[in-house]
């Protein structure tokens, strides 16, 4: 088994803020995520659920330059991540096919997590 990083991306509308979801919508979204992650965990393929990522951040560049980010102009944002285990990248893609991020017109980026030696 190998470990894979799943990065959850979604498109942000920089021109106007997204309306906040209602409590019912939030509850429905959370249940969908819990069910999907629970299904992966039931197969003993969940390594770590990761975290959701906030909107504010910083970018550190060579020369000790620190800038604000991510920027409002960026249309695609990273919303969160998690680690799973799978036999290969194709199985990791198969496990990703029911991800709730697709309900937000998002995507899942899949990357092999290579251990540091």
C-alpha cells in the first residue's frame, strides 16, 4: 500500500462574495463529508483526515520576502486535504470519485506521498 495526498480544490468567485450557507445546508454538507470519509475509513484506507484551510495566509519567498496570500484574484482555492492509502494512483482516484467537493464544482488533486529518508 502507498499513501496519497488528496487536495480539495474549488473555484472562488473573486468578484462577489459567496453567500453563507444556511445551517441546514452546512449540516447536509458536513454529513456528506462524514459519510464519504467514513466509507474510506471502513475500508482501512484512511491515514489522516487533514484539515480544512482558512482563507487568509502568507507566502514566504526567497530573500525572506513575506507576502499576503492567497489572493482574492485567484479563482481556484485549496479548501483542505487528507491522506489515504491505496494500492496505486488509480485506486486512489477511484476512492475520490464520490468526494463531496464535486457538489461545489470542485476537484480532487491526487499526489503520491513519498516518505523522506
